């Protein structure tokens, strides 16, 4: 399965979650990244302090207090999760290194 998450959806709202597997009782830790889908809205001058036209806004999907139905992606693992995440960050660092060197 492939899941595409776009930069416009990524937030800095991240949490650590845990669960115990049925059967063997193994404990798993996940890192959950919450997403917010941007939407385009018409902006009359009084709305959002903007000029008339179109603006993009985003926020959590809250039905009512205590009922957050926001989308999220959770990566589950044990200690090996940290190894995979470090590898991904290392790959990104190497990818951006030539651009960073030009600054």
C-alpha cells in the first residue's frame, strides 16, 4: 500500500501512542502525525481580514469539544521504529545537502 501525504497537509501536531498486541502481549509504540486538509474559501473583505477573493485555511476536524476526528498517519514499531525514522532523516539530509551548501 502507498500513502501520499502532501506538504500542505502536514502539521507539527505529533503524539506518541502505545498499544499491547492481542495474544502475545507485545507492546508497540507509534508516532502519530496529524493532518489538516487545506480548503479554499471565498473571502469577502470582512472575512479573515483578507481582500475579496480566495484564501486557503486549514485546521483540525473537530465535531464538538472532545471529538477530534482529524486524519492522522501512525507509524508503529518497537525499538526498530527509531532506526527506520533515523534512516529516513539521514536520507533527507543527504538529499538536501547540495542545496544547503549553496546557501
